[in-house]
C-alpha cells in the first residue's frame, strides 16, 4: 500500500514538474517574443531619431548659431553669436513699440500698424522676418551689421506683401 502511495506521489510530482516546465517554457517563449518585438521597435525608433537629427543638422546650418562660419566671423569682429542675436532681436522688436508702422517694414498697414512677428537668423548678415497688420501680412529679408562704433545697422533688402 505504501509503495502505491509513493508511486502515485511520484507520478503526481512528475506530472506537476512536466506541467510547470511546459508552463514556464511558454511564458519564457512569450517573453522572448516580446523582447524581440521591442528590440525591433527600438531599432526603428533609433533609425527615425537619426534621420530627424540629420534633418535638424541640415536645417540648423541656416541659423546664426548653427553656422560655424557665421559664428567665427562674428567672433573675429569681437562679438558672441548669442549676444548678437539678443541685441538684434531687441532692436527689431523695439521698433514694434513705437507708434505707427515698424520702420523696417516697407509697407503701410491697411488694417492697422505693420509690426514684425517672427525673426529667423540665417547667418551673420541676414534675417528672415514675418510682419502683419492683423489682416495683411508679408515677409522680408533684413540685413544687419555693426559699424566702426559697434552700433547696430539694420536695412531691409527685399520684401513681399501677400495679396488677399
């Protein structure tokens, strides 16, 4: 009788061990598949990030602080690129606070005063600017430089007012 009990216990333990092994094997395989799928996703995401970083580098070239030649030019003149950007931004936006049109905008406002909204530095000489009177808007290229007294000089090179 004892031998039968031990034999039944042995078979039960053996079946339990086989069940546990199969269950753990399926869990392990499932986790392996998840890890593999996540690895593929991470690889795709890294590829996307690399592509976007390359695009940013290409786009950043046409900025003052992304263009090494432009920064070197300013440094040779005794300026820091970030300080130049801040100075020029302040000077251009300061014109917006004056009564009437911003004097850099070569168009009179038809729905109010023309003011400059956005600026994008292209390099050590040129800026793209967007302007509007609230209804009509346009874009222009500004030239900036510093004279012998290190005073800022701003000139409008070209402009375009979009038709309505």
